[in-house]
């Protein structure tokens, strides 16, 4: 199960949980399986890239020009109150990720 791609197909939208008449926490189980797979070095390239972006920039999805414009149209700050607004915090984010072993988890196993 951890070797296939099926566990990576879930969008983690929690629709299955919201609709389940038995309150089965399918999404939580999938996240647990993904964690187990990642610990064994198994991660889809797209997921690995998102994790690498988090390590590099402090964000899984950095804000681009289009998103900045949309935020302004919505009359909210151009940048969210995250590392985007506080770039000096990036080194602290990197230290935190390293202290949890996230950097080693994301590194491709040879």
C-alpha cells in the first residue's frame, strides 16, 4: 500500500469524512499512511517539490503576482502575515523544520 500512488491521490478535502455516516476518519488514515511512506523515502515528485519549496522559501505555495493582485482586489493585504511579510523569519522557519527532521525526511533516499 505504501509503494503505490493511491495514497497520494487524496486531496485532503475531508469530503469523505463529512459525508461518512459512521464518522470514519479516512483522511486522517491517509495522512498517516503518507507519513509512513515518506519516512521510508516514498514520496511523489510533485509532493517532494512542494516540501522542498517549504524548506527553501518558508511556503509550500509562494505568492505570485496574480495572487497579489487578487488579494488587493479583495481588499486584503497584498501579502499574508507569514514569511512573505516577514522575510527575516525565514531562517527561523528553516531551523524549526530542521529541528523536526523535516529536511531529512524530504531529502531523496538513494
